[in-house]
């Protein structure tokens, strides 16, 4: 098992990063890993969020006026109007999980793509999936138009090793009258990628959330989950 | 300023409202400047980082979601990361000084006023409670690292303790915090 896939290790690294003790090359390496593994990013964001109230203890210090003048000049704020930016981004802000939004702020390249494609279709969908019973268990699902696949990024041990049961992926439609979509199963040891066709890609626009349940391996396929629900997460357009 | 007012200002900034952004800066910059000054221990660098941080806030404000975090939390993460990045760059320069004076943590007295505690959100109160459960030396290391961006080596020098001892304090302190926060 790689070190960063071990929850005991990566959670300590995430806390150290959020605290600031992870510095130098180790900090850079961890940032690169965060860009690759969204679960690392999400856990780190969660700890940054938890530590941030410490700032409230600091006595406030008014910065010199020149700082605002520089910001205003750099952003050309005197030329700004209060016209709302793209409705697309405005609606996204209430929809994306905070930690995913923070990820976007750091992944500048992704942000550039978003801004350049402001009025076009999303390039991907993402769901940060959490366990309903174990708060520290999580994974990230990404539906990519470029790769035409659904991929799952997770720490090792995220899925239970349950003999006779198989992790099964479900899409929950936004329209409650529509049936659940059974997408397929995740096999132990594979790379957790699933090809999709253009119809499934189009369907993603109507999906509210992803879910993973444990289903009996040799039983007839059920149209609804029958086993324990392991992960759920709302899908957000990118 | 009430937290929900900051949220509103950040949301309006995300919609391109420059006036709201200026009010947001006026309200939040003194606290964030204090963060930058303590981490960087250099007034000019702190000003640069505050400027860069607020430019980033403006560019990404449309992604803020008040249902997931407060505006102050969201902005603190952005500005503090910016400051830690700058600190990393400064420390990597050969001419950077190793002999930096660190202030005490008196400002982070572990006896906040009851009114202040009441104003804090549930998460902040929880963090406070968890910090109180740590041993004093663990708590001091964690707070020094958060406020001053000190590495294990620097903490060992500041506290005049062996490096291994300081690493163990921090590791155990974080483990305890992790359990408490969950």
C-alpha cells in the first residue's frame, strides 16, 4: 500500500499541512498528491476549515491604505459594474461542496477551463462521496467528458472486503419519479474506472447524486439497492 | 461584523459587486493581515501576501458557498496558504535569516471571554474544547505552528527541546485533536 493511501498516514499529513508544520519539499510533494487524489484535497480542506477559527483569537491590525489601492488597481475595480457574472458560475457557488470549491480555487488550470467555457456544457461532473455511518470514510467520483468514463478515487480500505457482496454504483435522478440507474460494480484491485457512452454522459445532467451499496454477488440484479449503503454524494457540474 | 454579513458581501463580490468587495476587505483584512504578519514576520511581505490573497478571493468568490463554510473561514484558508507559500519561498532563499524572534502566544490566551465563545460557531467551540484537552506543551507547539508557521526544527530551537520530543508532542497532539474533532 502506498503511504498516502493509508488513512492513518494521509490524515496526519493533511493535518500537518493544514497546521503548517509540513513545509519545504514535503509540502510541495503533498500539494502535488492533492492535485492527483481528490480525497486528499477534501480531507486537507476539512482540516483547514477546522483550524481556521484560531484566527479569531488574533488581535486585528489594519493594513496600510496602499494595500487596498494596489488591489483596486490590479483588479481595475473602478471599472467594474455590479452586473452579475455568468449565471452558470453564480448557480455553481450554491451547488458545489465547499471543499470541492476550494480545490477549484487551487487548480488554476481547471479554473481557466471553467472561465473559458462559461456558457458551454460542463466538462465534467464530480461527487464527493461520504459514508453515512463513518464520517472519516470518503471517496471522490468524477465523470469526465474528455475520457468518457466514470472514475473513483479513494484511499485503500474505503470499500469493505465483504465475501459474496460487491460494491454497486447507483445514480439517483433529480426527478424523484424517475427510477434509479444501476451503473455497474467496482471490483477489488481494479483501477475503479468505468467507460460511458454519450447517452450516459447526457443523462448526468439529470443526476442528483451518486451512491454505492453492497449487493449480493450471485443474486439477480435488483432495480434498487438492497444492501448496506456505503457512500453517497451530490453530483456537481464542473 | 456579523458572520452572515461577511457571507453576503463575499457572495455579492462573486457576482462582480466591487463595492461589496471593498466592504468585505475593510471588514476582513485587519484579521487576515494579522495572520500574514505573524506567519511572515515581515511587514512588507505581509502586505504583498494580503494583496495577492484578496486578488485570489475576488477571482474565486463565485465558488463560495455559505452553506459549507463561513466567509471568514474560506478567506482565511486562501490567505493563510498564500502566506505559507511565501514563507516557503523566503526560507528557501540562502540569505534568509535563521534568527527570528517569535512573540509569545499571549494573544491566544486559553481563557476567552464567555461572550466571545458564545459568538463563535459550533465548530469553533468544538476546536476550543479539543485544544483545552491537550497537554500544555502539545497545545503550545500546535498553536506556534499555526500562528507562526514554525517547522519542527524551528519549534525545537524556540522551545529549547530535542527535535524528537517536539515531533512527538505534535504527533500526539494532532492524534488527540483528530479523535476529539471527529
